[in-house]
C-alpha cells in the first residue's frame, strides 16, 4: 500500500469532517463471529459485558438465545437484562425499553433473528442499527451460516439451510470483529452444529468453516481500512501477493482443495494454480479421474501446470520456488499410520522442503 503525498481537496476534507461527526454520534459495534455452534461466541460476548460492568460501564443484555446454556447462565445472572417483549407469542428485543433506559452498552445475541410481522423492524440486526443510531454501543454475536453472502458456501459444507440472515454490508460497518477461534473438537456433538460423519470428516468440515470465518473477518478489516483511507483522502494500491498451488492426482478428492484454494486466491486477489506431476502411463480409469479433477480446476479459474520429474516432491518444490508459490494444497490419506507417514512419508518431505511456503494437508 502506497499512500499518495498530495494535499487533500476541500471536498475530501469535508467528507472527513462529516464522517468524524457521524462516528462521534453513532454507537460502536463489536461482533463476536463464530464458525459453528458451540465455539463459545455467546460466552465471549457475555464475559466481555461482565468485565465492562465490573469496570463501571453501564451494560444491559438486550437479547439472548433461550434457554441459556449452562456455561452462559452464571454470566447472565451477573448482568442487568431488559426482558424480551412478546409479540404474537414470540419474544423480540424491546427496543423502546432499551432506548428509554439508554445504557452505554447493549449485548445482543442472535443477530439474524427475524421479528414477527408488524414489528418496528423486520430483523434483529435492524433493531441493532436503531440502537447504534441512538448512540448506544452494541456487542453482538453471529455464526457465519447466518451471513447472507456466505450462506451458500456454508450450506454446501454443512447441508443445513437457514432462512434468517444478516447482509454483509451491515457487518462491514462494524468497528471491531473478533473470530471466536475454538478447536474443532469443541464442536463435536454440539446440537445444531450441522456436520455429521466420522471424526476426521467432521474436523475437515469444521476446518473449512473456520477458514471462511477467518477470511470474512479479514474482509471486514479490509473494508474498515478502505473506509478510513477514503475518509482521510489517502489513495492506496494493492498488488497481487498470494499464489496458491493445488496438487492434483487421479486419487485426489479435489473438490474441497480447489474450492478452498479459490477462496484464498479470490480473497487476496491472487493466482490459483493446479499442478499435476506426470509419472509414467495411467490406465483409462486413472486418466478419466485426473482429467475430471483438472477440469474442475479449470472451471474454478485455475491455471493448469503439468510438471515433469522422477521425484514428484522435488518437482513440486522446484516449481513452487520458481513461481513464487505462497501456499501449497496437497491431499493425504487418513489411516492408522497417519503420524508415521506424516513424519516420514512424501508429505513430511514436502513440508520440510517448503521453507517459507505454507503447506495445507487435506484428508482424502
């Protein structure tokens, strides 16, 4: 990023002043972002509210998912809560009561909740926007599956469809975003987490969800930076940095690798490369499987490279160094000898040889 060293125009100075005035009047928004149910986003939100209240800030709970889980109930009991208002038998956040109370901070769980017909606002995130406009700071929580623009990608992984969503444009206006980054095993067996199967498969699915959450949070931070630069009359240019190489073979389960590689390349305005190391003759079944994987990569916009070399690991590393690859995606079978093969097999050699290059291993 290279800032421009020029004097700002009167229009740019006016824009900066107006933005600063609007920011002073508006409440600050902080989001705790989860990649799956059970990572602890509600706990983190309430725990921050508790700590702020102990420091003397005026904090209330505007909405919480019911019934509260055992880990959040003790925190909830330490905080003042504004009771939900009943509309046609449905509990909704009581915005008028909160505005009359005018706390400094309001905690809001379930940001994507839809309000009943006839409510002041159609969705809870719009209730939050009303609180922010009134100068109340809001700390809220949301899972990535409820972000409208991410819904399709998450549903493809989890198979779970949701109807209540928040537009990413609202979340791009947040002042601070925190990814609640819990280990995948913490989510195992949690009701509503939306993934099923053997532990290795579940861990892989949760890892994909975690990646989506981290990339989205980075997008929010980028948007904050762009907004700041625009308001302050600073021009910036961004160059391509990331080059992602997906290593394909006839045996590779390529879908997850290619989709993840495309997300990374798109996110960082980088380059996606799909590489195959040619080794001898393939039978008809293997040729068909390989071409299917390569075609999938082409459809994702990847540049295809067919490498030559007696040692496939050396061929991959040599190409990666020549092309300035920053991330290598490779598949690996999961069995009882995983750790032995990890440390002593081809993948171990690849990791040890890829100095300065990130290597991500996908279970096959």
